[in-house]
């Protein structure tokens, strides 16, 4: 199901390199049609070297209203828009932008809010949770800020690259001074929301990204890995009586939030 | 009916200012779907001042394969593509462009070929016809070149602006030296294919663009006016026993030719 393309149709697109594997066209076009919007979301294959020129061109198209940025554009896109949200500034990247009524483009970062929305949708509101977050890269930064924004009680951050983990601790501290945050081991003990933001789990022989044997029943375990949709970590958590959320559910949560940002949520 | 938008979908667009009135999205999307193409054609509202920036951006989008240019971009677009067809060069304008396999963009002009295709589709092949063409503007130039290319036997050209008519006579002479062409009165006598390329007929109180009372039975009368789809001139021709073709049929013919140019004809 998708909107019929007419002369009046408003345009949205996802920009990535490569593009043929992204899920957004399949997710957003039905959402737009269901909302009764005369709008479509298109795939656009743009290389990093061309991103600026592509964006400058897209800005001139008056019926073009919004963009999703995916790999490898999330950091570079931040330098192109007219204004970046606080979350985007903290994370140092954006994954969406939209045209405001005054013609300016504002960018925002929904990778973290998608995790929050997914958790809320399954009844696991992160508010008040003690969070262990493993993996302080782009995804980890966005999720850390998202969880802090959503009212996490405290947060422990781990990365095999200690400097990276320290930078993210500083970021969260600066952005959300009310949320105690510290560097720590990949040990779930004392945390009731544990999130894997490393790519470990994509390959069959990857080691577990954290000490899964210490997971306690009742803890919520999130794995942002998309493929496979059921990782060894998720299975270990399930066996220990944890509630779980996979990368697909997080992406679904994010899509709902982005749809709202685009005006048909 | 239109193709489902996937991450693999190829993009085409029509660029115009304004855009909300164009018919191409409604015409081409069903054509593409019917051809089994994973492709859609989008409306894009771009002003003359932005045309160059928009085109530079579009060129960077690797899954963007073709463009239709409509009012007011047909002349300016010629300066943007890497190569212009002979017809485009003669007319001094293009209305389509596509990306070649080597990445270069070539432009072509189908306004005239649409007229030819429409005539052929209704069994009135312009080959061998003695043509009277009234109105030597953009549309008239394209149609004159199209009919000459299709093998018209000879051509008389009239415009109230004599210098304009003279320029078009020169153009046809230069491009198609085998087709005798001359300046003349808007008098159908001695012609068996008569084409109105002026805007006269759009308003209810417009005078007739040519001496309709001299039309002879059997002559083919073409009126490129789109709105209304049945002009006073077409009615006068019908009453005198002429065969007729209106602007809609010409546009339909052109769409078929452009679809072929885009690779799904």
C-alpha cells in the first residue's frame, strides 16, 4: 500500500550509500498512505563525495519536505542543515531533516528515541531504569542520549576503546546533568536495562559483547543488531528470564517517531 | 496503478514551475508499472533560478535516470545536459534528458515527435503531406521539426510575428534540406495537414488562428491547444469534413515516445 503519485505529491527520501538494502521505503510508504498523506518516500543513492551537492539540489525542490540520512551520511549531514537539535549536537550526528515552514532545514537524531519508543511500546519504559550500555560508537551515543532524555535513573557505559567510552560519558554528563553516568565493565550486575550497541552478534562466531551469564531475570536486554534478528545475546538473555527487544523492534519504534517528525505520525 | 517504491526503485521526475497542474505523473506511473519497471516518475517543483542547482543535485543521485522538463525550463535545460540531440539543437530547447550508461546526460525534444506519433496512431502519417503550420514559437518549432523529420513533402509557416516565422523557416531549411519550406499566409488552400501551434483557442473569445473557411474535406487539422480539449478551430474543421487531432492526443503520443526514450516503451 502506498500513495498514488500525483502532480501534487510531496517528496521525502532516504539518502545512503549503498541504498538497495534499506528498509525505509517499504516501512514509510504504507505509513504515509495509511495517514492519508499525498506523499511518498524514495530511495536515493548518494555517495559521501556527492552528499553536499545532492542536498543543495534537493533543497531547491519546493515539494521536497524531508530526508532520512543513513550510513555513511549521519555525521556529514549535520554540517548541511540550518539548525541541529540538542540531541543531534550531543550525538554529533543527525539521521533526519525536514523543511520548516520558513524554508529552513532542521536536523535531528532519532536513533536513540527509536530505542525508547520501542521499549515503551512493549511496556518497558526506560524511565527510572539503571542502564548498562555497551558500545560507544554512533549507535551507542544516540541510544545513550535517548535513554538519558527518557529519564534513565543512572547509566554505566563500556567500550573496548576506553577513550571512546570516556567521550560518551562526558557527552551524557554534559547533555543530561541529572543522570549519573560512569565508565564501567560490561557486567550487568545491578542494572535492569542492558543494551548492546556494538556490532558483535552479526557474525555467527562473534563473542558475546557482555557478561551475559550475569543477567538477572526481569532485566530488559536490548540488542540493536539488525541481522540476524535473533542474536546469541538475545537467546542467552531469554534463557536467563530477561525481557528482550531486538534491532527490528527498535527500528520500528524509530520509524513511528520519524513519521511523527515528518508530520504524519 | 503504479510500481511499489522499494529500496531498489529507479527515479524519474518532471521539473516545472508551477508543477501541480502537470499530467505526467498520472500518465507515466501506470506506463512504468505496466512495463514491469521498478521505477516511478515524480513531480518536482523547481523555479528557473534554482534549475541549475536542482539538476546538479539530481545528477549525483545514482538511481536517478531521467527527467522531463516542462514550462518554463525547456530552453534553460538545454544548457545543463552533456549532449543535445539534433532536434533539440534545431528547436533550441529540450523537454527530456536521461542518464547514459557512461554517466553522461543527453537531452532531446519530443514535443514534435509527440505530434507525429499521435498522427500515426490515428492513421494520419505526416509523411508526404503538404503542411501549413501556424505559430512559430516553442511548440511550433518543435512540431515543424518533428513533421519535417517524419517526411513532410513541403511546409508553409505563418506567424503574426514575421521575424519569428522567418527564423523557423531558416531552422527547418537548415535541419531538413530535403523539405521545401516557405513563409506564407494562414491559408489552408493547397495543404492537406494544417497545424495550429498558437495559443489562440484557449480563451472563448479568441479569433481563429487561420482561415478555417478554406479548409477542405480530407485535410487533417491538428490543434495543439490543451484546454479546452475541443476548440472552435477543431469544431470548424470537423464541420468542413476534416479529420482532426487535439492537444491531448498529441500529449498521449508524446508520452509513448518519451516512455520509449526512458527505456520502457
